[in-house]
C-alpha cells in the first residue's frame, strides 16, 4: 500500500487533548499499538454534528474508520481493540460481575459525566453558585470519597491475568482531569493518587498528557 493510501486507511480519533473521554481512547490506541490520526474539535459549543464526526449527541470522542464512525469512548476503545494484533487481554465493563467492580465503573463514568456538566455550565456562563452546580459538586465529592475508599479492593478483585481494563484507564483519566481542570483538589485522595502514580508509568499514559489544543 502506498504511503498516501496507508494514511487514508488509518482510523481518525476526533476529540480534544484536554478531554478525559478522548484520553481514554488515546491510551487504548497506544496500548493496542494501533496507529491513528487525531482531529481536534476546536469548538465544543458547535451545534453541527459534522464537527463531532457525525455524532448527533454533539460529543467527543468519535473514531472515523473506512467502515464507519464509532461514537463514544467505549465504542472507540472496543474498535481499537478489534484492530489490534495480537489482541491484549482487556477487561471490559460487562465483565465486572461483582457489585464492588460494577459500581466502581458506574461511579467513574458518572463522575466523568458530572465533571463535563460542571465545566460546560461554567463555560456557558452559568457560574458555579446555582443550586444545580451545588448538587453536582456534592455528588462528585461523594463519588470521589467512595472511589477513594473502594479503589484498592476493586483493583484487587480485577482478573489478575489482564493486560488492561477499561476501569483502570477511565479512573486514571478521571483523577488526572480533575487535577488538570482544577475542578476539585485531589491531593487528599491518597489511594487514588497512588494508583495514578503507578498507572502513569505506562508509556500510553505518559505519552498522552492533558493539554489545551492550540
Ligand atoms: N458518553 C460519551 C460522553 C462524552 C463526553 O461527554 N465528552 C465531552 C468532552 S470530555 C463532551 O463532548 N462535551 C461536550 C458537551 O458537553 O457539550 C463517551 O463516553 O465518550
């Protein structure tokens, strides 16, 4: 295949370097050793689905492939895994069959979504002093306290023979993003910080730091 054709066949991650959901997919791409191009969505207030790879929800990330577009981080990660060779042993959310593990995934995903709402309300000029913001912050603090308490036993309950889990990648992106966007001070979460320090030694994590695209 010519270099130009190879470039065209590469999947394209559509997202932002400052987005935690996008970082999940970039960490997966690195772990799966799948080469990709990156298309930055410059304006997250755009009402045009085409700017988000066609996602009608107007959200990032998406993955554009010659076969079609995948919307959302979990779909994108699964497709990157399908493209990997050899395929690493990944633990997916549906395999988390104990309340501790399933709830950990639910709270990580919800905390990420809550963070998005907090940030977007701020961007939209809603400020941070309304009753909904107060409830969002309370929920986020509750979720982080739960995760601080339960992360160690949850990680210990994951199948030991795994190469990666969606839970660990999303937890890492959540904690680092709270710090990056200064949504919450994270220094007091000793267990979560210890997990992040360990996870950060993976090249996939150190190669994908959060930054604002210019
Ligand atoms: N369910 C989606 C959620 C993605 C999401 O909320 N992405 C944020 C950026 S990190 C976004 O697009 N925000 C734009 C908005 O809230 O309008 C996923 O798992 O990828």
